[in-house]
C-alpha cells in the first residue's frame, strides 16, 4: 500500500507532497501470505523484463483500457464532488498514461517520455452520505461493515474511493499482491480532478498546488506496481526501473532543471523530478518512462498480478515515419509531408497537440495563428493500432501575432492582497509594476501605454498559493485595445508569466501630477509611515517611488509607505514621485521626518499593598511569572514574549490576597509606538473588574501596523477603581514586562497558515521551536519526522495559547532533512529542519 499526504510549509516552498509508501508497504508485508504473494509478483515482473530485453517477448503496442468505478463517500455537499470533477480526473489519467498531456513538451532532452498505452473509462459512480468527517488510512472506507463501500469486482475494475481521509493526506494506493477486499486507490476529494478542465459556470472542490489530477496519476502508478523515483532510499537505492536516474531522495515544489542529488546516477545531469512518481507539485510532473511502462506491462501479462484487469485493443509494429518536413508556410497555415511507411493504413498528424488523421503522406494544416511556433509530429496507423511518433519539428507561421496597444490589466485581489505583486518587463527593464495592496477582494485596473514591442507580464504571490481559489477568488486579466483577452488566470503557485507583443499606440509622454499633502504618522525610534494624496495622469498612475535622503527606499501602488531601519533621534527627508506605465515620473513632493529618541523614560508607579492584595502571577505566551508580593511595583522587563502583528493573544492575571477579598480593577497596556507612555489609542489592551479571588483572562489583537521590535507592557491591579498607567497607589500594584513585536501580517484565523519558526536552522544539537496557537488554549503535539515518515521525537504540550517556544534536543539525530510538525484541534503546522 502507498500513502500520500501533504505537509504545509511556511517559507517560499508552499505545501509539499509526502508519501511514506515504502514504510506502509513493509508494514502490510508483515502478513506472511501477502509478503509471499508480493515476492511472486516481483519475480514474475523481473522474468518478464529479462525476456523482453532478449527479444523473446514483444512490447505491447495495443491500448489497454481499464474500467473504473468511483465511490464518493461524503459528509458535506462540498465533498460530494460533481460528475464533471470526476470525469476531469479520468481525462487527466488518459492524457498522462497516453502521453497526450500538453506539458510533456517540458521533458528535458536527456530524458525520454513514453506512451504507457493505458486508458481509463468511467464505468460507474456510487455515492454515500456518512456522518464521519475523516476516514484515516485503515481501509474503513472500503468496508460496508464500517460505514464504507465494499469494492466491486476488483479483479476486473479499478475501484477508487473519494472521501476525506484527514490529516492532510492526499491519497493512498494498494500495490499489486494485496488483499482483494481492499484493492484500489483512495483519494481525498480536494485532490481528485483537475481545475484545468473545470467547465464554465462550475466550481470544482480542489486545493492548489495539487489541483491538476496528478496525485491520482501518482497513486495509480503505485497500483500498477511503480515505486517512487528515488527507490525509497538514497543514492544506493533503486526503483527497479533502468531508465530512471538514481536520486538521493524526493524533490518538492517545482525544482529548477538541472537538479542533481547523486553523482552515481548514470551520467545524467539531473534527477528526473518531473516524473509522476516523484513528490513535485502537480504542475511540475508530466512523464513516465519506457522502463516504467515495461514494469506496468508485466502485471497484465499471463501470470501477472492484474492479468484479468482491462482489455487490449489495437496493436501495431509500424516504424515511425521519417523525413517530416514543412512547406507553403503563411500567416494561418502550412503543409506537412513525410515518407510513406509500408503497411500504413493512415497517419496521425499532431500539430500543437491537436491530432488529425489523414490517408496520404501530407497534410495541409489551416486555422493557425500568425507568428506562432507549432510543434509537429506524425505516426503511422495500421488496422490494429498505431506505431510510434516521428521526431518532432517546429514550424512557425509568418506574420505578427501582436495585439493592438495599449494593454489593460484588471487585477482582482484575494484575501491576502499584501502578498500580490506584478511587473511588466521588456528587454530586461521593468516598464510597469504594482505591489503593496491592502484591500481584500479589491479590483485594480492599470493601462500600459508603452508602445510597440515584446513584453512579459509576471504576477507573484509571496506566500506561494496564487490568488485563487483557497483564500479568495482573485484573478488577473490582460486585454488589448480592442478588449480582446490576451491572458487570464489566478490559480498558480509563487509566480506565473505571460509573454505578448503589442503593435503600439500613441506614445505617452505626459507625467503624472506630483503627490500632495504629505504627512507622517506612527513615528518611532526606527520607523515612520508617510502618506500622501493620490496623483492623477492622462492614462493612469501605476505607482509611487519613495526616496529617503535622495535614495530609493521602495515602490508602492498605495498612497502610503512604512519606512523601517531608521536611526533614533535623526531627521530624514522623505520624497515621493508618481509614475505611469510609460515610465514618466512626476515632480517630487517631500517632508522632513524626525524619529523618536532612544532615551525612553517610563513613569514608575509606586505603592505598597502587600498587606492587603497583590498580583501573584502573569501569563502571556512564554511569560509565566509567579511574582509574589513585591511592594506595589516590580520591574520584570527582563522577562519577554514574542507577539505577531494581526495575531490574537490571551493574558491571564492571578491575584494574591493576605486575607479579605476586595473589589479589584485590572488593566494591561502595551506601548506599541514606543514613545514612553501608554496614552495612545489602542495601547490599553485589556481592562476588567472582579470581586472574587479567581484569575482574570482577556484577549487582545496586536495591530497589523505595530512597529517591530521590543517594547514595554504594563500590568496593573487597583483597589475599587480603574487604574491609570502612571499613578501612586494607596492600594494597588504594577508590574512591567517586555514584549517583542514580530512583524507577521498573516491572520491566525487560518490555522494551516500560522507561523512556525525554527532557530537555529540548520542546527546541530538543539533547535528552538516557535509557533502561535490562535484563540482558546489547546492541547497540541510536537513531533519530528524523518523523510521516510518515521517519528523520531514526540512531546505533548498541554493548553497552549498564543505564542509558544519549545526547545528540542536533536543531538541524537543523524545528519539530514527532518520535518517538525505541530498538530492539534484546528492546528496543523510543519517546517523543514536540516540537522548538520
């Protein structure tokens, strides 16, 4: 059995695929009968491959069609995925196993992709409501006695269960040789299907970056006896396939080519990370090899583990046509011709992925786009099937495919607009850009009147989850001067680019007006926010450049910018210029800003109440101070905790009493702007009165624009009246602490995107795990897993709320990559840890 899960990471990598297939396979093989049967499967496979290598068995040329039964088990209407989403998954399987996927063109020249010649047809869909919200991996969904659905004729049908597995698990499959009662593939609904095939007007329930149907391709590969591309080991392990390079481990995300992990990989320059059996994102896996096809073929041969599954049609031993050439090329058509193949009944001509069947040895291709390159190839057909495709040639139509300028961008932002930025470049220079957005779901319109030329539009998401569709319905659309759509999108990872060219328009030489009404706010020792009124332009303002003492500090599309890294008690000249898409800049408007002094003096409240009442304990994050009676005032600023912008925290104050319990009022202040007092708006973060001896707790949220760094928190308790931040108490007490504002802009309402930090990382003997738990206190587990999914460290943490730090001893771990995981109710955080 193979199992795939997704762990969320919080740097630029985004979520990653995890699949401890080898460990689960070995666990199932602890059953002696299953182990023996699996050994027979492997023996049969190797014997088949040896005979074929000697020419004793011909390669299968016919197409094997496997009927599929899909069992949808749902708890919510969203999980009850549509027929169109189910069919989209079948379509992806057919493309991937027949090498008809358009992205196969991205296979590097040193590797060769193969048509596996397996197709899938949807025979039946069953649907069943269940009160279960998650199913786990114990095969309960395959058993009606446990609320699931029994497999239907697994010897003759591929059974696929679609249900919420839980725990971030994408899916899992059973290798050949396992029990018939559990044979098949299980998928979570949000990873079953392809958003690329979503019909207009319908919304598929899918989660990026595993929303293109490739998880099912990966799992069906396991079902058909394929191992992971790195052999579930290191550079000395093997996946039992001869034409896949040895790799030291899995690849994640979308690696750059070449990426090589083993020197002893047969002379290849890179790992075959684009193989369906690696761990990369859906968009970056797009090939099987001939060796993998041969390994799959073995289980369908007489005596194979899946001999009765599917039916074969066609089959053809014709060679690939030679002499493919082009002629009569014009703006919208060209002619292809090739040498005849003896025995051919017809030919399939592929142009840009579109296939046309002709009877002769030439084809006139029409309806093409001017100035566009097309990949062309041809194969011969006989009465029983098709031969191999010829070598590919590229034919480019004449004329221009440039659009009429100017070009207009319509950008709809998602729920995290600050993560979105974009640029338009030409010849290595940026001619337009945008960033610094703050309005959730807002719409931005920009026009690029930059003349004729070739351009690249690039949109970025700093978090790596695009702008649609998990956290809002963001999108971008580029239109030409005639309102024709050049490109549109939104569902991508970290970045997406579109190339286009324009025929030009009237050159824009008019500069925007200068920004007005410059003002400064939020001035601290090391930062300040400068705001201004919007400029106007004949075409449109694309942004503002902000200068500090004559040097460019940064650009923004909003009408304010927070400047950081300043020196205390220093005067700076801040200037702002507006710009448009043509690169015209306005005159500068400027203002002088003086930062606060570093010599902050706080008032020290006085009083003596230890004979009556006092603050016994203060709890906030990593602060858990049993202070005891301390004469009315105590300086605990040596104790600190970290807080994140936009995050909510709970502070608990426990009183102490010498005898009688009185009415007491409590208050907490945080000097966010670090100006030496607590009188600014929002700095009184909590206040409450009580007439009993129990603890008091209250929540507060750190402002999103609070300056980063250390500042003071004041906690007060006063008899029978609300305390002020600076006073001499007759009956009361004050304690001072330090809080460190961390600067995160992510909302903790999205648990799976909360902060998890490791320091140091890489590490040798220990690492400090810092994380945040939103809302009420929760029990969580801290775990460390190796790359095979083995747990190497476990610790239960009781009732964690807000910011938390935990030191983990890693001195006993081997060098290598590990995953640190925090899990609890609505908490699922993961970060990579490199042990040196």
